[in-house]
């Protein structure tokens, strides 16, 4: 009996914390889906950052994959206020610079 009471109380507390988190996201002007995509994009950003250091050694197919993944990250980051991801700004800038360099290289090679 006591175990069931403890389980109900803990379930209620967890449910309350989830509702509180969602309300905080709504008050910040964010959708839960946008925030979740930002979290996933943040993980991808770390991987792209590692690849951005060696973009000159990438094959054409790797460059295309890098460009597509970078565009997804940029879209996710655009939906979230910059104050949330200011710690990741340097990584974001490096990936953006690499993105621009690859675009220019691909444009120059196509002409």
C-alpha cells in the first residue's frame, strides 16, 4: 500500500515537472517540437564541427552530405533564440564558414 502511494506521488511530481517545462518553453515563445529539434541539431553540430576542420579532404559525396546536414542544423538553430545557444556560437560559426567555403568550391567547379 505504501509502495503504491509513493509511486503515485512520484508519478504526479514527474508529470508536474513535465508540464512546468512545457509551460516555460511556451512562455519563451518556443514550440516543444522546435526545442527538441534544436537539441538533436546540437548533437549534429558537434559532429559537423569535427568534419569542418578537414573539409578540404572530403570527397564530393561527403561534401554534399555535410551541406545537407548543415542546412538542417541551421534551420533548427534559427527557430531558437540565440541566447539559448550562445555557448555553441563558435562551433556554429565554424560550421557556417565551412558551409560557405564548400558552396563556393562547388559553385566554382561547376562553372
